[in-house]
């Protein structure tokens, strides 16, 4: 694979401030359950995640202090329609996803397009652990100890042109590997997008791991987007291309059903969805529902991005 050399990542971004205790949390919340898997489970255990530890990690001031959802549930309750439409399907079928070699191309309206090898990214990135809520349109939510770094750090390296207004994310797709008949509703490759200011917001994460390890396949290995104030579908998994565009990209869910899924998809308890209640949510593992918070609890940080917009229309 031809890998173009990216602009160098500054050394200041490589050295983390503190060594964080995510390894300890990994063990406390499920690492023990998976110790065999991460440390060399037999090859026949196809649905076992073959992740590797990511250390050291800096703690993030953006983390919620809510208790993370146990790892087992993060691994077994997924939306990854390339590998099936039931929540348990990705844990059974995502082992087909080939995660090495893997590169991401960043192109479009930029001065210096690059193709980056994932292992170089993992080596050079100043990784942080950020405990974020993830809230799905289907009215369930989780708390995830992601590992990653601000997407803006990566995007700045390619020097976006003044004409760039949006960023389009494209997920891995190979019809030989992914069986589209699983879910005829969505077209693949899965495409997501953000407005440039959303993509550059300090909360938007380039996700490279969770619970102190590289990403399990069902959670979007080896690299995904994490946008904590938007519904889960904005957080594209297993991405291979990031393209800067002038026009708003046509993304997978609005393309499939523009009445139910909008481009902006900010978590909004006041919005009606034809099928799912957006005012309440069930945290996976909990019995009772809780109120959904505007912008998923991140309103203070992000509501100014939408000043003057009618969020009933731009949903
Ligand atoms: N990315 C791809 N490529 N394919 C998908 O089906 N599903 C989205 C998002 N990213 C999806 C995707 C949805 S609807 C959700 S809720 C989150 O991934 C789920 O992430 P998780 O399985 O890690 O909880």
C-alpha cells in the first residue's frame, strides 16, 4: 500500500500530560471478563475482540463523571448495519472486517491531501481518554470511555481551503466482505458528515479505542468518529476517507429516510421522531428510563454553534 507521508504531528501532541488510570478501569469494568480475549484467546473465538492496549493516556477535562457502561455491553449491543441489523449481529459478524493494513485518505478542498497509515497515527497521536455519553435515536444510551484525540488536530494538518464548509466521512465497504442484504434500507458505503465548525469543535473526537484498548471491530475499528452531542448515527465507524466539501454531503440516514433523520441530528428531547421517543432514554443496563438532555448534556459547549438556526427544521 502506498502511504503518502503526512505533515508531521507536533511533538507536543505526542507527550501526554498524565498517565491515566483507564487500564485500571478496564479491569474493573469488564477487562477481567475479556482478559482471555485481549491476551490471546484462541483463533476460533471469531467474535472475540483482538484489541491491544493503548497507553499512556491523558485524562480529558471533557469527560463526564458518570459510570461507564460495562465493556461487555459495549461489545454486544451495537449498531453497525454493515454487519447486521440486530444489536447482537456486529459482535457475531464484524470479525470479517479486515483492519490491517488500514489507511485513511483526507482529501477534497484541502491544500495538502494525505493518506495516513493507521499505525503511524496510533504511534504519533497524543491519546486521551474521554468518557462521553452516546445516545441513539432508538432511545438507548451508553457511557463510553473512548480513547482518541480531537479530530481538529488531524484536520488542521491538511490545511483546509477557505471554500471548505463541510466534512464527509466514508466508512469501509467491500461487497465481498459486507453482505448488504443484511439491511436493505441503508446504502453502503456508510456516509456521514459534519459542518466544518462541528468537525473542528474540541469535543469531536477521532476515536481509536475504548476502555484503554484499540477499538473492537464491532465498535468501529480501527478508527471512527465520535460526536457526543449528536445522535449515535453521526459517529461513523471504520472510516477510510475524510473529504472536505463546499456542499452539504448527502449522508446515509437522511438519504434512506429524510423525514426521520436529518443531517444535523443534534440530540433534542423536544423533537418528534416517527418511531422513537426522543424525550426519554434507557441507559443500557438500567431498568428505568431517564430524561434525555438537550445536546446530550453538552449544550453549554456546543449550543452556540447553532445560534439563529431553527433546530425543529434543522434536525
Ligand atoms: N457507522 C457505520 N459505518 N455503520 C453503522 O451502521 N451506526 C451508527 C454509528 N456509526 C453505524 C455507524 C449508529 S446508528 C450508532 S448508534 C453508533 O454507530 C453505535 O456505535 P456503537 O455500536 O459503538 O455503540
